[in-house]
C-alpha cells in the first residue's frame, strides 16, 4: 500500500490516502460566513482523498481570529452549502472541522467579555485582533453548567454541518484550543470532575464525542489531537501516558478516524515531552491519519510501515491544488507564499497553478 491506495473512511470509499489538512485562511466575509471564493478554493482541491476544512467556530465565544468561518448561524450554513456542493460536483469528499479557541482569544471578539477556558491561566504571548496585536488576558474558568452548554454547541455544530451538506465532521482537539486545554495538565488545574486525573481531564472530550456520535453517527465523526504540541503555550507533564490512555479509550467509539499531528521541529525546540507516533499507533486500532511536515516519500513510508493509514498535507495542498496528480507524475511543486496565508483576497488562494 501507498498514498495512492484506496481507503474507506466511515462508509465512504476514497480514491487515495492523500488528504487535505485543515488550514485557517481568513477568507470568510462579514459575520463569519463562507463565500464563493472559499467554494472555489476547496473545489480546486477535490482530488484529495478527503478534504478537512479550516477550523470553524461552533459559537461566537469560540472566535479568536479575524475572518474565520462559523457553523452556528443560518447564514453560515447557507454559505457552507456552496462549498460542499462545489466539492461534491467535482467528485470530492469533505469534513468540517469543529472549533472553539477557548483562552486563545481576546475580549475584543466578545463585546468585552473574557475568553473561556478550563482554568483561569493566562497564555503567554499576544493575539491578532481587528485592532492589531493584543496581549492575551486571563480567561474565565468555565462553570459546570457552562461546560454542558459548550458540549451542546459542539453537537449542534455537527448537526449544522450535516445540514450544510458535509460528509462528516472533525472535532478539533489539537493545537492548544479549548479541548486541548482541558486535556493538558499544564492548562487544566480544576479540582472537579473535569480536572485532576487524565480520566477527568478527558471527560469534556469524550462527552463531546458521545454527543456528536449520537447526533450524526460515529462513522461521520473524526478527531484531531496534537499530543506533542507546544503551540499556544501548551505543556503537559506526561503526554505519552496521558494520550495513550485517550487513544485506547477512543477504540470504543468506532470513529471515522483519528488525526494525529506528529512531532514538529518547533515542539522539540520548545522542550516538549514528545510522543512517538508508534506509541499512539499501537494504542489506537482504527483509521489513523498522520500530519506534520510530511513529504510524499515520508508519507509512503508511514503507510508502508503501518504507522498511519493516510497522510494529511497542509502547506503542500495550499500551494498545489492538484497535489495527488503532481505526486503521481513526480511533478514539480509550487512553493507556498506565506505572505498570503491569512490575507483576504484571491492572491495566494485561488491563483496557484496546476500542472
């Protein structure tokens, strides 16, 4: 097997194992509504075995970046319908990534209210707002009742995604956002049923999974984790054991897949307790997607060595809308233009050439 071998995700037979990773691009319009430009962007990349969309807010309190899309209003659902229709017309499959940034936000996004998190721990650094860069603030620690409300918002987001025509959803449990903040003991110091032991810290995640699986089906539900990640000031005392427990428990849910962000150079530079992918592969028995600076050669090796069942490519897919075709022909690869990653126009978004 290699990147070009067919694979089944949930009930969907897919033509290849070259997936498009979720990438924030900041192209949505007023009120966080997806638009025609986004529909064309995703449709250009429909030859991916599976497209996973950019992170998409489940509520207004989940917003932490400008011009990012949501899935919590009727207008947003209608906007996403243009995207799913365009991708399906070109024969592609697409999952929506459900997102809540938690503490990685600012009161400017919330009419002066503070961001929320499992614990009132301020992240280091600053965040971009419509008024420029602002220092992070100390978040509001969610009450039990507020936690239950957020879980309901994740479930409603999944239902809205189905209404918008998506083939499934990916729960964003990675990169230092709200779910990840609950999972790590560096950001979760609660002393109730959502804190303390790894079982308690993972409760929020598994209640979200259970709610979404009941609402739309486990075969349409994926999950993304970043066990070694340090992005957004994340740390954990024992990620290998903590995430092994999580992966083992996930086996009971029959998810469409588990999407793992592999160890990145930045994580090592920041002194992370890194988790080897082989440890997680041994723990998790379902479909596993690997992501994190993979090349075609490294991706094929991961599949052939049974470390992963598919590979999600980020920047390479951003710059090469026909990435599977380029891999198949050993063609030259376009270079991503980082200056246009988060701008609002078509440049660096719709204008990357195909072979």
